[in-house]
C-alpha cells in the first residue's frame, strides 16, 4: 500500500518553528546603544560603577573621618624643672620612679611618640586626672570622653585591653566613678613597663639625657 503525501495548505494554527521563534515574546531583548544603564543595580561584580555604590563610598569615608576625630583636648606637656643627673639615673633603676617624676613622664612620652604609642601615656594621664575629679557631672563627662577616645573600637587611639577589662568598663559606664578605668590603667601601665620601658632606656632620647647630664655635672 502506497503512502499518500498531503499537499494541501497548512492550517492557520500550525505555524512553522521559524515563525514561532521570530514572534515569541520571550526572545532576548538587547538594549540600544543610546539606552542609559540603570542608576542602581544588584550586581556583585567589582566592575560595577553604579551611582548607589559611589554614594555609599562617600558615606563610608565621612564615617571614617568622623571616627578619627578625638574627643579630649590634647593633654599638655607637664611643666617641670630640668632633671638632675641623679633623677635621670633613678629612671633607669625603676619604672615607678620614672612615672612618678613629671620630667620622666615627659621624656618617656616623647619616646612613645616616636613609636606611635603615645596614646598609652595619654590614657594613663587622663585616668590620673579623672581620679582627682569630685564633681559628679564632670566625672561622667570625662569618663565618657576617655571611653570614646581610648576604649572605643572606633577610635584611632584605642589602647590594647583584654575582653574582661572591657566588659567591666562597659558595665560601670552606666554610673561612672573616678576609678572606673583603674583596671585598664593598671593594664596599660604594665604594658608600658614590660614593652616600651626597656626600649626607652636604650633609645637616643634617654642616652642624650645621660650625656647632657654628665656634661652639666662636669662643668659644675
């Protein structure tokens, strides 16, 4: 039996595959060369240059600049007479004697500045100043400023403290006292004693003091 080949017209509902592909609404649409890109996208690639990312970047910069602003007034250098040779020698014998002497603190602070760790001395001095405060409002204000300048992780002058000490300070900040930073002050004092003090004794700052004191003694 022979197959019969149909040669009649194609029905209207039987479109060719080519026709369907040309008229399908799901066909990819390519933007024209003059079409502007969206001002904001959700791509995560590094090459994205959306305006939303530019705005966010500017906000981040302003936030970092604000965080780097210090709250406390710069602590002044202590006024004191020129140290004697006897005092200079005592500073090498005991860190306690160095820290109890205004001239010794000034010279040690000068050395810490060369090591970019002056904030340790500034924090210690600020705590000493707070201990002498008796006005409650002044205590609260100074405690807040010390916290923002030296305890907060957002501060560029944050000192190195362990988590236990930080937790104690955070609890006490609700009702601060003149001794709120006592544990932190001791920790920084110990850090300066063990870490910075030995280098200070071998530094040009201290050697120049010894040489200058020796010349003064010989001349007199």
